[in-house]
C-alpha cells in the first residue's frame, strides 16, 4: 500500500485535494485544526471548506468567467463543487450555499471515504514529509508559515479581505423592502430601495464612520473584488450607485438599492450583498440602520476583516505547484495567490492531480491556455513579476473574443475534458 499523503488544511483547496487523491484510490490524511478558539470572530464550524466571507460562489453561466471555471471543475469531477450544488440556496444566476449544510457535507464526504484519515489538530513540521500538500489558507499557523518562509527564502506578500454582516430576516421591515431579482428574473433577493435624499444621508454616514485599522506597518492592500464598502465609497457616490447599490433592473424611481441574499436554506438569515466592511461594530449597527427597512436590523454576525498571506508563486513553485526548493511539498489554495472559493478548489484539484501523477511517475502539464483553469494557473505560476491576488476573469484568456463568449466557453470545456482524460489515464 502506498504511503499516506498528508493534506494540511481542510478548506476549499485542501478538501478538494484530499477528495481528488482519494478518488484515485490513494490513502490520505487531512490535518485540520478547526474548530479553533483563535477564530472566534468567524463562524467556527467543525466542517470543511467553510465559506468565511460571502456564501456566494458567483455566476453559474459559462459565458461568465466564474461560471466557466465551475463548468471546467465539473468536467474535472470536483467533489467540493458537487457538494456546493447540493447545498445551494436561491440566488438568481449565482451559486450560493447554506454555509453550514455545505461545510458539513464536505466533511461528511471525507469521513465516508475509507482511504481518508482525519486528524483534528494544528499541523507541525513533523507532518510535512514527501508528498504533502499545504493548503492552510489565511489562517495558517506560525509553524507552517515559518516552514514555507524558510524553504522559499522569501517573505510573504499580504492582502486584506473582509466579510459582510449577516442579519435576521424577522428584523426586516418589509413595508419598506420588496422581494425580487433584477429584470424580473426571480424572487431570490430582498431589496431595500433608497431615494436620493436617503442615499446622501447614508453615504455621508458611511464615509465618516470609524474603522478598524491594522498596525502602521500594514500597507492595507485590499483585494479589489472584496474591498470594504466604506473604501469603495471613498471613490465617490457613483462608485456605489453604479456598483453594489445600482438600481438597474428595478423601478426607475429608485435612486439606489441595497440587496440582501439568503444565507441558509430556510432564508431566516441574509447577508448584505457587497457590504463587506471593517467598520467598528457599533458603527456597523448605526450605518446599517440608516438603510430603509433595516432600521431595527438584528445583526447575527458583524463584518470583520483579516490579513491573507500568499507567496511569490512564480519564484517559489514549479508548474505542478511543488516547491522548487523542496521535493514532494506542494502548495495549494489562497496562499498561492489565487483568490476566490472556486479558484482555491482549482488549485486543490490540480495539486491532487500533480501528486497523483508524481506517484504514478507521470508528467503533468498545465491545462490548455484556452481554458479558464489553464489561464489562471499560468498567471499564478508563469508571471514574470510578483503577482497580485487573482480570480477567474476573461482577461486571463489569450485566445478569446468577447463577442462570442459561448463559442470560446464551449471550446474551453472540450479542451479541459481532453486534458483531464489524458492526465488521469
């Protein structure tokens, strides 16, 4: 029997890596410390792949970059994506999940695999041996971070991430809100409309509210797709009314609209779409209460922010996600510089395939550049300069014409199917 492969971290990347290896009949140990008292500001679930930030995995349409990535992951038989689909909640054309159901299902999937062993503890240097996948994400222990820093000889880069508040449905005043999706395409969102005067008062309160700051040495580099709402507002009022608060698709009498999306299957909890924030908790309560319909909103989880470390992947990693300085040690997930849930799943799946190929004495190549998967991995691993955090987008595709997205999306799915079969057979 082959030696057991250690996967350190039970997040999106680690879970996908372990389940991928397991599906090929290889023995795996997942080392995951959650639940952990140090994560008291986040939902400290005992499940795997818990969505700490938004519960939305973005679009499912293949003419959208995020939808295409999901399509490719489906072709590559992603186990985590399958669990997400089972746990989905109403969210229009996006895939959003009940966090608790999804996370528990991913863990149960791993527990039910006879060739997967689970270890609930913090990983140490003794857990890192040949054929180890490190996928510890933003909550990496000092021991793991120090190991990677020592082996790469480089300091980590960082960016700042933040999460949206979650409120109770029963505390919403539906006399001021309405239920609908844009362009009458469903009834999946709660919408809080604003007049021009209401928006102006809200805007002034938002930009002047007191924030939580990191220490003075932090450069506060925010990831653009998860920028705190108060930071977006500093670009001007148009940044909100043409962005997360746009009224497009609703009655033209509304100047701005705040949307809330279901957090769980029965819709008793909702998060405020795009309102990730680092405001102090008292300020969050005050500013949110200025949104029509949310005057008495009961906040069930406040928005918080955290610092995410990532490595200089083009310098540190080979094209199979293996450390150039240490044979048999693979890195996956957000710590590679990918950003997003499904992007982490991709790196986990690819790391699993890389270990599988190494054990079977096969060469693995990057997915074709015509695919979203291949383009994102190429950015992470082949960039000629230090990378910034990146998620799926059509700008990464070198072979692409925006006038015919469906044609290129279908080609990408055909190409990833061929690559996956050649890699695994």
